[in-house]
């Protein structure tokens, strides 16, 4: 191993290749990441449950499989991290709550089953805000996660622990959930990559956590986060495997390749100059790679945002009696602020919007994307907000994130890739594809990744 780059700096696919070709053992790779966790996690509080003993045991088993010449999965022997609202057998699915700190899952959730089938080893569980309902990661169980780029910036939420673990080299690959930006915002805030999948594309169901409420069940998704787009692709191919445990699951084939096609750029009024300039550079890189920039305006994201807010707000209001019993003070403060700011709708309007009202918006986007498949948009229109800004002025945070939750309502996929910085704070672009066409998002993300050299992993600053 002498002279080799430190193992924790490498991507998941690079690590899998080293293990497969016997240039490194899985045990060496896992130990390198455990050492990195020991070195930096105390400063950022991203990984809240380190599974050292089981990870080492799985690594030793992975090395025996290599030695025996057994068939190896695409992530054989590679450590991964998993957000604490996804079941991992033998560990607690806490949702960031004190009341669930001992809620041990008896079996893996479908995403973890898929990753393990690909040979991955779960090395730790990552932090999230109470019940994953905040745009900042601070849980009543484990406390706040710190953005390693700038402690005065939020790491995002709700998969902020995952974003920080990746950015600091504690994990090469992770899995998070996205109800209103939760894999996209932390990726943008932490300078890493993520894929919000088409609704129903990746099966996920918990045997520990309460079942999702009606609107949340129709917009929530689970997807991969990483430092390199190639790793998103490998993880996505595993995660979208068939599963009969989640009734929302929809299998769909992808074409063999993606040809450059037309794209549109969304830069909302009031977007910070650094963000606008980064999106323009991204557009230029796509054009250099053969993509064609169209000038037709996209359908309005505002209508989809308003409907998302109304539907999720209805679910939250219905759930508040239970949430008041289980959430911590900050989580409740955020929910109370959001409820007071959200449009309120009656049950009849809720049913009509959830079961039909969305269809017109979805159809409008499908028609637009039939000729302009790719849409480039900001994750945040302003540089990353401060920790706790969502408790001080949630509407200004929401205004910066206005291009994010609409995609959950519309069910569309989007990759996030870093495209620059404002001061020390990374800027992420959303690459929005047509429904079921994550490959379009990933192809565009690969172009932008190649145009700007990735700088993660970093040491906390």
C-alpha cells in the first residue's frame, strides 16, 4: 500500500476495483474509514452510530470471498453510510428522536438489502433532524451536524449527516431520503453529489418507523449520495432493483445510452450573482459537450411549490398531536413556524389535489420535457443559509429553495453536482430529467463533474 493515495480519499468504484484486483483488502479499506471517522467526526457530528465491529467482520468475510474466487458485486467490500430513518438490521431507526433511540430494526430496509446484495458494508448511521422534517440537521437525540466548509453555514437537511460524512472522507457512498430536497440540499451545501430519483423508483419501507402519512407517501423518495457521479450510477443501479415490500415501487427500464439533447436554464429573479454565474458556467460546459440550450421558458415551478406546501402542510397539521409528544423543542419550533406560514386546505381539497390536481402540473412538465428533456436549476438561489436560519426566518430559506420541493410534487428525478463556490460555501446545480430518466440527469452531471475538478474530501475547516 505504500505510495498509494489514502484509501478514505478514493471513490466507491475505485475502492471496489482495488479490492477486486487484490490491491487492497476490504479490511484495510474499512479500517481506513474507521480511522478517518475517529479523526474528524468529533468535529462535525455527522455519523451518530459507528458500526465498527460488524463492519470489520463483514470486511473479513468480503476478503475471504475474494480469496476464494467467488463472484463479486459492484460494491464488494466497500463501506457505506445510511441515514437514521432507513432500516439497518441490528441498529436503531431513530428518526433523530429520543423516543426511538432503542428502536432496533429486525431486518434491513430495501435500500440496504440492495446495497448489501452489491457487496457493500454498512459502516455507520448518519444524523438527521427530528422526523427528517427540517432544512438543517440538528436532532434532539444527537445534536447538530457541522458543515465542514464553513461552520457558519448549515450542512443542509434532512440528510445533512450523510452530506458531511461524504465531504470529509468518512464514507465514500451513502443513502438518504428526499421529501422536499433532503438529498439535494445537503449535497449542494457540502460540495458532494446526489440523485433524487423519480417517485416510486427505489423501494423503501420501514418495519420500525410509523408508516408515512398520505401526502408524504406520494412525494418521498430514497436515493444515493456520493462524491463522484460514477458512484451515484452504480448505487442507483443497485437501489432500483425489484422489491415486493413497497407498494409504491415502479420498475422501469433505462436506454443504453444518453445522447446530448436540449436543455433549459432556470435562474429565478433575485438569484445571488455567484449562483447565477455558476449556473451560466454549467450551461456553457453542457453546450461544449454537445447539448443545445433552448430559450423556451419552463412551466412555472411556483404552482408545484404551492401545492407541495399545501399537501405536506395538511399532513403535518393532522400529525401534530403525535409530533408534539415525540419531537424536540427545535423540531417543534420549526413545525409550528411552517404550519403558521403554510396555506391550509380542507380534506376535500387535499384529496382532490393529491389524487388528481397534481396531474395537470405533471402533464405540463411531461409535455415540456418531451422536447427539452434537461432543466438546469439552482438548489439554493442564495449562498447556503446559516445553521438554524429555518427557525428564524423559514420563509426566506424556503424562497432560496424554491426550485427544490416542486420536483417532489412532480415526481421528477434530479442530480445535484457542485458547480462553484460563493466564498467558502459550495454551490450546487440541479439537473432535472424527465420522469423515469435518471440517466439524463446522470449524463449531464458527468459533463459538469468533468468540467470542474472535485475538491472533496476535505478536512473540517
